C-alpha cells in the first residue's frame, strides 16, 4: 500500500513538472508562443485613422508581438451602402507590412460598421443569403492574404447579437451561430487552411449578463480544426475576473481550442486621468488591471488590448461621464501620451516565444519579478522574453537561470548584458539584449536539462540573496 501511494505521488509530481500551459499557440518552428498586442482601428468616430512605423515601434516597446486589425464590413462587401474599396485594401496592406516589419503577427477581425444598416435579427434569418454576402466579404481578405505568413488568422464574427429575437442565447448559439461558424470555417479553409479561425460567443443584451459576464456561454462544440477561442472580457469587478475566465476555460475545453483574449480592459473615464483615488481613480484601475493580468498570466493566455488610439473621441456609454478604451490621452487619433496607470500593466514582462514548452509564468507587480518555468528544446530555435526594462527596471535587472546562471544589465554602464556567474559550457553570446525592442533573446538554453527555472528580477546587486529567494 505504501509503495503504491509513493508511486502515485511520483507520477503526480512528474506530470506536474512536465505539464504546460494549454493556451499558448505554436509557430511554424513548433515554439510555444504567447501573443499580446492591441486592436488597430482603421477609423474612429471622427474618420480615418492612420499609423506609421513609429507607432509600431511603440507597440513593440509595449510588449506587442501581435495586432488585431478591425475590419469595416461596409468597405469590403455589397451589403446596403457598402462596396469593396481598393484604397481600403491598400491601407490594410500597409498595416500588415508595418506589423511584419516590427516582428508582429496580424489577425483580422470583422465588424459590421460601415454599412447603411445591419440588423442581427434579419441577418440570422438569412432570407436574402446574407451569409453568402458576409462570406464574400471575408473572401476578399482571405484571397489577398492567403500567402502572407505574418497573417495568423481571422476573427470571423465580432460580438454577435440577439437583440430583439425571441430566442434563448443557447438556442441562438446552437441553431444559428455555430452552423454559421462551420460554414465560414469550411469556406476559409478552402482558400487558406493553415490560418487560425478565431471564434467569439453571443454578446448579451444590456442587463442580461450572468455573474457579471456579458457574453453567453458556448455549450456545443464547433467540431472544426485549427480554431481559437477569442472571448472578450471588460470586467470592472475584481471578484468576477477569475470566475469569468474559469468559465471561458471550460468553453475552451469543449471547443478544443486555446484561449486568445480578443479584447480586454475596462474603459477609463476622462476624470480618471486627473484622479488618484476613488471609484474612477487611477489606483482602482491599476488594481483592477493587475488582477486581470495575474489571471491571464496564470492561465497562460494571449491577450489583445483595445485600443491603440488617442483621445480624439470620447463616448458617454457608461455612468460616470465620457469614457474610452484608448491607451493614450492626447487629443488625436494615434497618441503618444500613455495612460501609464494602465499601460505599465499591459506592458508587463512575459515570455513571447519559447523554444520548448512553457510550464508556467507570472509577473509579480509588487516585486517586479518575472517567474518562468519551461521545458527547453533547443532544436526549435531561439527564444524571446519581453522585459520592458525602460519602464519596469530603470534600476537594472538580473537574469537568473536555475542556480548557476546570473547575467545582469547595468543601466549606468549601458554596455548590454554582463556576466556575474556562468558555467564554462555556456556561451555568453547566446544571450542578447535589444534596447530598441526591450526584448531578451536566448539563442540556446544552457545545459541539457529537462526543466529550467528563469527569473527576471530588479537590481544588479546582492546576487546570492536574489538567487536563494
């Protein structure tokens, strides 16, 4: 009996050590990828929005390795008031190219903006073959970017609605949404089968949310391959963040699709930029965003923050005054003045691409330390970790790998990385710090170990104390 119990413990320990986060994606080399970035709007309430290479540099230095470009149905389709605009397609080409040049992947997301009117109740009935017209709009994108390797995939229906339909959310999902998803996926995979298809759930009517979650639960499988679950979470109550994400996790298992948070981050108010405390103050937002970030990190999910915009437009859609999802506060479309009380959390350190498997990772905002456990596989290439030293480690940082690697960066010297402790069989040139992108690249993980424990910690002194924490 004793032997059996010890064997069970050994098996349990082995499984725990070898397990990995289940929500990361894989790139063409088989590396474990955690995707982060921003929603890129092609317009706002005042008209066209344009971005340049400097904007993409800012994204990268905020930790972005992905972008989600928000498409306008009226500029890609023959729905009433819509048409396919060649200038709009060239604009999309430019955004994809900017992202590619910055080392970012692109996801396209279809919104129903830009048509004379779009009624979900009419659309679901499909009496005038609205589904085909919708898919034809997607075909414009699929054909144009089928061979573009930097385009990761397509978020095919953004925040579908029930509105006045006399139907339950479950029946709407099973009778209309899932069959539509299957139809779109099948058509997409005829053109570009390697692209990911991102799926959302029904956006519930105001006041009908369950447990403070405004998105209806998916309870049936889509039964398609190469899909990703891309729910949105705009949660302003800290106690509901984890339960909402736990429900998404359950849906992810049903769909057999990893989670990639398509949008997140409760909107800020105009007054938040001028207040420290209170319900609309910066301290409350910082705590809310930190809690959300911790839940994301512990689950290992990728996430996209809305929006990479300035404050050119504000809206009165919430009690409390004008509010916005924009991460910049200056009064123009593409901003530069960060709302640092949220951007410092958005731009937290994390493993972007790991040659091997990520077991777990978490950035502790109180101690400013990143804790990362991996199963390395040097046959898959290089690894990258976003550190964001310019905002998180102005006092320098140290890289600790197990007990025998200690490398640090002293901001006063500005000479790149320096060695404190390194085994003879480890090449220091395998560790590269890029000040421009704020990323650490590891060309080869040290040793032939099954598991590695990596820490990024603040400061460049008291290494023995840091190592033993």
